C-alpha cells in the first residue's frame, strides 16, 4: 500500500511527469531502432464442391477480392497474401500457417472467407474467386476493395476506404463505403449506394437507384427506373433520365439530360449550385422553377403562366405530360 501511494505521489509531482516522459521517449527510440516491419508472402488454393444457390461471406481488411462466375457446382478460391510482423517476430511462421490452414470455412452452400480479429491489420490479401452464377455475396473490410461481376446476387458490401466495382449483378445491390469510389454497371435489380466522401458512378441500372455521398460527385447514365440522389457539395450529373427523379445537393451543381415520360415527376433542389436541364424539342412537361437570388432562363419554347414573384417561373410546353420542379437558393436555373 505504501509503495502504491508513493508511486501515485511521484506521478503527481513534476519529476514524476519527467520520469514518464523519459520512459516514453526511450520506448519510442527502441522501436525506431528496430527498423521496418518484417514481411513474408504466400498463396493458397481451394476448390469447394457446392449444390444449389451459394452464399459467400467474405472479409477483406486490406487487399482486393475479385469475384466472377465460374463452373456450376464448385467455388474456386485463389489467394496471394503478404503478412507483416515486428522484426523480432517471424512472418514466415504466420505465412506458412495461412497457406496450410487458410481462413475458409464451409457449411454446405454457405462459405466464409477471410478472418477477423488480432493480426488482420498486418495482412493484405488478393482473392480471385470463381463461383456459380447463382451466388449471393456479403462482403466487408477496412481498406479492401471489391470487384464483382456477373453473379445473380443479391450483393451487399461494406468497406471503410476501399473501392467497389460492380457489373452485371442480376438482383439487388447494396454498397456502403466510407471514402471509397463506387461504380455499378448493368445491375438488374434495385441499387442502393452510400459513400461518406467518395464518388458514385452508375450506368445502365434497370431497377430503382438510390445514391448518397457526403462530398463526392455522382454520375448516372441510362437509369431504367426512379432515381433518388443526394450530395453535400459534390456535383450530380444525370444522362438519359426518363422516369421519376429527386436530386438534392448543398453546394454542388446539377446537370440533367433526358426526356420525362408521361406522368413522371422530376424534382431538383440545391442551395448554391446551378441546375441545368438539357431537354429534347418534343419534351412535354409543366415547369415550376424558383431561385432566391439566381437567374432563371430557358432556351426551350415555353408558355409562361402567371407568377407571384420575379424569382418564380411557372410554364409549360404545348402539352404538359409530366412535372418538373426546380428550387435553388443562390444558384442559377437554365433549360436548354
């Protein structure tokens, strides 16, 4: 008890703090003198037999997972990895254990790939995985990235800073990333994308599309159904828009090219960004545009309606088949 009281009194005094600082500095110097982390590389291959629809759960803390269709009835996994350890440890032991006993666990058609917990931070893996087309994938990781092509799905991925590249998934796609870039092409089901600061790209998606990013840019081409998009201060570009759309930004601009189908509803909101619509001559719509201080202009022939404010434009084409509503605070609005 007396010794504990003495230690507490020491560290409450200035000389106690000095002793603690010296201890920290000496420890750091010892670590610095040990050099860089030691590393060792290795590989492993596994071919698993499966029946019916397959479900893959995969963790990629760092590295890449490429998942593509292969042969029905089997899942083939090839991995190339690098292990890093402190110099006084033996990375070769860790690499040898991974090669002999890779982190793969199978329960009939449910397969878990990757590991979690201690040591994962110092492991980088590149997976090349071939699966039956009728496969569902759930994946995650810190800085790992995913490339998934041609599976049935559904597909769900959650990453920290890793990027996702997805193409040709037949069912729903859900992607969440902290800072990574997300790209989706040719998805047949509904798509839901969320990124903290990364960019979002989507092309040729047939189902409904939801995309939100804090500060990244959004680019969408040829959506086949309703679109809901939001960005904090990134720009939003839409091409080939026809169906319902709701787009909102804080300080980013919005550029839309398309032709609204009958009874569709387009809604665009931005605080300080500009809104530009590129419409064909035969587009049919009713327009309501409002800007607190920005300019409103149109190269499209419109029949103006009465307005209660110089900041409003209410108008329609010769036939009003759909509705377009645009609101900005300080941004300009232009139809061309």
